[in-house]
């Protein structure tokens, strides 16, 4: 009598393993490629502590649209829907493309920029590098009201023209390094705290480098603002002063009391 060896258990075919692996990769790719735009909205709101919100997002993380809302900070769905929130006119169209060494983004906001704003984010050891393509844009000063104090008290109006040149920001752990230049021209600025309309036009210039500097100057107007500051990588210090042109002291007295510490006719501004 011939004794037969016991039959071994059948092994899963390799084809099934490859099929399951392919299915997992396909599902992961679909999640990445078709991630809803609301995921980006939630991430941005968390990163800015609720101060910048993409409202009513549509599309995907990579290609979508949303309204841009400046709110008064975290814990404020009330900030988005309440009096403190300010929405830019129109909608933002964005497009992001991953590539070797980072992600490129194109931001198209017809209300404020004639050409799309081009950005690139690149990971670095322990940080992130964010670079701007040279650009020009114009923003309404009223958007600052949505950021809360002190802007919701000042309630500024006017135009904010922003231009960048070789501008970049690099986070190395807690430190932030700045390169290039960014210039903000505030034109025909007025405030609810003064009857003068406008009060003046001003320029803020940020120059990057080993120790970035910020310079504030008055281009023209009855309210004179001047000052300078510096960034040491983790903190910012600024010292300036505000004063009224001769004959405009009474019209600007209330505003000068709010924006700084009064020193006779001047108001001393200290930050950091």
C-alpha cells in the first residue's frame, strides 16, 4: 500500500497580492488627486488661527475656488459671519502643482491683481522655503478691519499697493529668515477716528537680509507717520512717531491718542 503525503494548504496566488497593492495605490492616488477644497480651507484657517478663511470652497485642493474672508481670529465662526469679518470682492481661483522639490501655486484674484500671483513652497531640513515671483497687487484697506484689534477700531479706508522683488521667507524651526524686498504703498488713507478724508499716503518698505529692516515714511498728508524696525529671526521691534501737520491738530487729536503714547503734540509708537 502506497502512503501519500498530506496535501499542503493552497497558497494565495501572487496575482492577488499585486492586485491588492495596485488597488491600495489607486485609492491613495485618488484621495491625493481629488482631495476636496474644504481640506485646504480647514488647513489654512488652522494655520492662520482663523484670521484668513476660504469660504464656500469648491473643487479640489489642487484646483478650486473660494471667497476670501479676513476674520478676527480663532474660535470665531462668529468672526466669519459677524460684523468683524470682511470679504474680498469676487472669488479666488487657485491651482497647485506638485513637482520635484516642492509645490507651485498660482493664485488668481481678479479684484486685486491683474496677473496671477505665483508662489512656490519647498521643504527644507527642519523647515520650509516660500518664494514669490515678482508681482504687483492692490488691496482695499478695509480688509484689515476683519483682523480685529486695533484695525477694527481704526476702520481704515484707502488702497494698499503691494509689490515684491525676489521676495522669500524661510522657516528654520522657530526662526524665520527673509530675503528680497516687499513694498506697501498706502494711498489716500482715512479712518473713522478722524474727519479728515484722506489723512495721507504712506510707504512701508521691508528689506530682507541677515537682519531684515522695516521703514515707514510719509509720502504726503496731514497725518505724518515715520519709523523703523527690525526682525531678528524670532521677534520684531519697531519704533516710530505720529504727528499732525500745522493746523490739523484738532482733527487728528483723537486718532493720535489711540495709535500711540502721547508726548505733547506727538504720538510715540512702540511695538515689540
